[in-house]
């Protein structure tokens, strides 16, 4: 899957923003915004591509390959249990047509 990477310095730290570009695993909505297809994903950071003070990372790092950092997208799944059921519908119903105060 293709990504766009933008970085900026905030409070002395580098913040990286990943944007998923159109492709087979990405849905493009009428608004022009992109969303991942439902599924399980893994993000791999290639050590040689990142530098700090002229040094690269020692090893590649993967996110989503272990249970604690599971990286998935399931539309309508509000509690992260990988299904859309009565619990999710209940949360939707509690908020449907409510005013947003932000």
C-alpha cells in the first residue's frame, strides 16, 4: 500500500503523519478522503530510512504483528472486538442525532 509521509517539529519532537494513498486497500470517499478497507494491517518502519544525529535505527520495527499493538480497521466496530453487533449499535443509538459541542 502506498503512503504519503509528512513530518514537522512540535515541541522539539518530530511528528510524522502518514496518509494512505488511493489503491486496492484504500477506499476513496466522495469527499476525497481516504479510508482503509476492513482488515488487519501491519506497519513496518525500515530502520535504514530513519536517522537521528546521523545515526540510523538498529533494527526494523513492526506494529500490528503482536496482540498488544494489533492494527486493524473494521467499520462500525466501536469497541475493537472485531465485529459489529448489538454493543456497537447501542453506542450508535445513544449518540444518533445528538448535538456535538466542540
